[in-house]
């Protein structure tokens, strides 16, 4: 490979330092069996731990919806606007601290950083069980948001640092499935906790919900401290040979990994590189559409209650399960096949968003409650499937960036994308029940924008890929 100057760029904007990584396989050869064994080891060490951590993370973030319909709203005298505010304030610190957290994580050990912040927010979740008024609720939600900010972007950085581009959709699918199952059984679990512990030691059931789930979060975090791997080049769970193979195999698909010889960026340089990349902003808009529409998950119990009138809390929680069950199946199928057709991920996401858009529009004009419930189930499937697919798509798009800059880009996508949850939390006020025309109308507009964004990304990446292939053929012919 021709040598380039330090500041030279390839046609795709990849630095010479990253090209050196691409040559690493030639100096560190490895067999298919070696790579397969390593990937299996990584999967077993990383995916189950990440799955359980995200499961508890999502439960801790969304259990406020179950607590609301289990007596919290009455006990704290919350109005509809106050509840929406309690949802919103979580994302203030969550958005602000995501990028700084990933900058810290890129120079630390995930096996320590991620479980530590998890222990802290788990303890704060337990304290939620002692709140006495709206002010207490808001303050704790703000603090928890600040602490939990480092988890989701941290996981994105870790997954993008271990797997090839053609391996990432399935792994991100596993990651997202934790949130889906959390939603599916979180309501059922919440109903069991509330019902079985109501009044025990003079404590209301909804308070026990925070205490029990917070304690479970701390327990999982303590286990993760001893299992979670770090980054490929410095993981204590791998032998020296395995570390070399882990880095070399990533280079075969232009996924950069930090090593002792890697060019070190300052935090500011990493931020500038990320902000100057137009792909970062396109994925921010695309993910904001999906996350904003996904605020439906916070209102599933409320929406179902509006559809089925004075149903019991247990029945309402039970009726939310099919919403997540269908989404789980669709997300798994999409993740599996997306790795087989990585060049078509943009169109796959656009297709799912179009499907959800059609369902959202139909909800606005169909007033039969059973039909609306079915449409809600189908709409959620499209949103969840596109959520995991977008994270994998972004991770692959940023694969050739310096790992620190990649961490910033992924954090920005997740952080600014989650800004949509701020206004999304106000889309379904109780006085708009049971039709919620405003909420579904706004979501329909957002989904239409998302379809345009991902079709554009697909076309642009396909043209860039074809141009690269033509360039390589020209080089070979010479």
C-alpha cells in the first residue's frame, strides 16, 4: 500500500494512521478457526452482561410509567403536566453528559466505568421509593439522568469497538432486545411487585417497585464488574495473542481500534472531527425521529387504558405485552438479515419507518378501539426494529474514524437524538384521550422526515461505495 503523509487522507477521509491498522492483518495473520473462537468468547463475555445491564437500565428509566398508574400520581398529587415534566427533566442531564462520559470512557476501562455508574443510579432508584412530593421526584430524576448518561453511549462505543461492520446489526439487535423485553415484562413484573408488596412494612406498592428494581440494578452491576471486557487492545479477559487477533480482524473491515501505537487525539480534537462530519448530523436527525416517535413506550399503559376504559392495572400491563412481543420478533429478524445485506441497511430502516408512518396515519382516522390497538402493536414493531438498525448503521458508518471521535459521534447521535423525548413527553396529554390526535399527528410528520433522511443516506453511501470500487479497479488496471 502506498505510504501517505501524516495529514493525507484517502478517498473516504480515512487517515494514514487508520490505514496502518488495515495493514495489521498482514503482520498478524490468523485463521478462521481462531477468529471464530475469539468472536464466540467475546459474545459470551460481552453480550449477556450488556443485555442484563440494559434491561435494568431501561426498567429503571421507564418504571415511572408503571408507578404512575399504581398510585404514585394520586399519592403525590401529580397533574398531567407535572408527570410530563418528571419525564422531561431526566433527559436534561442525560443529553448534556453523554459526550463527556464517552470521552472519559475512551481512556478508561469499561469493566469499571459502566458498572460503577450503574451502582450509583441503582442506589438513586431505590431512594425514589422515599419521595414525598413533586419536587423530590424532579430532583432525583435529574440526578439519575446525569449518572445514567454514560451508559447507553458507552455501550455503543464498546460494541462498535469489538465487532466488524458485518457483525454489528445482530449484536445491536441483542442489545435493543433487552429494552423490548423490559417493556414487555416490566409492566407485568411491576404489577406483581406492586400487588404482592402493597402495604408491606407500611410502604405503598409503587414505592416497593423503585426499591426492588433499584436493588436488582446494583446486583447486576456488581456481577458485571467481574465479567465485562474492556477494549480489544487492553482487555484483561484476553491473552496477548487474542488481543492481536481482535485488533487485526477489525482492520479487515476498516474498524479502527485503539492500540499503544494509535494516534492520540485531545478531547477537543475528537469533538471537532465528529462535529465536522456531516454523517454525524444526518444520523442525529434520523435517530431523533425514531426516538421521538418511540416516546410512545412511556405512554403504552396510558394509551391502552384510554382504549379499554376502566380496565384493571393488571389487565392494562398485560395488554402492553403483545406490543413488545411483536416488536421483539421483528427486531430480531431485521437484525439478523441486516448483517447479510449491510449495504441496504438505510432502505431497510426507511421501509420500517414507512410502515410505522402508515400505521400512525391510520390511528388518526380509525376510531375502532380494537383496530387502534392492533395498529399500535404494528407501529411499535417498526419503531423498535428501526431503532436497533439505526444504531448499527451509524456504528458502521463511523467505523473508520479514530475511536475517540467515533465515541463522540455515537454519543452525539444518542444524546441529541434523545432530545426528541423532551417534546415527545408532552405529545399525549390526558385531556386528549382517548384519540390522542395531536400525538399521532406529530409522530406521523416525524416519521415522514425519517423516511427521507434514511433514503438519502442509502443513496449517498451506495454512490460513495460504487465510486470507491471504480477507483480501486482503476488502481488495479494501472
